[in-house]
């Protein structure tokens, strides 16, 4: 009588830890890029940090905070809106400088 035994691969705890740390590192990079895009607006004094976060929250439909970005997709959506606001504020600065 032959037994047909197949081994099923089981992810070790070490593999899960490595994947988790890779995800965390990716999210850290996403958050860093978001900060780099958003910070010039409040650092220039054109808008406050609070106003920038309110604008982002309004457009994204939830209380936005860079620290709470939980996925790359969420980061991409926030990044697109941050770029939109950068362009809008830059256009306004150009108009105001020509007055």
C-alpha cells in the first residue's frame, strides 16, 4: 500500500518578518515622498500645515495624515492631490507676484 503524501509549503516566521519589514520600508519611503511634496507649501508660508492637511482630507474623503498612510495605493492618491495643490499654489504665487 503506497501513501501519497505531499508536503505543503508553510511560510516560516522569518519569511513573514522579512516581508513585513519590506512593507514597512516601502511605506516609510511613500510617507517620505509625500512629505517632500507637501512640506514646501507650508514651509514657504503660503498655507499653514493645518490648512494643507484640511485640503487633503477634504479631497481624499477621510482625515488625512502622512503618518497614517497604510498602503501604497493610498499614498499614490495622496501624492496626486499633493501635486495638484502644489501646482495650484504655484500658479497663485505667480499671479500674485505679477501684481
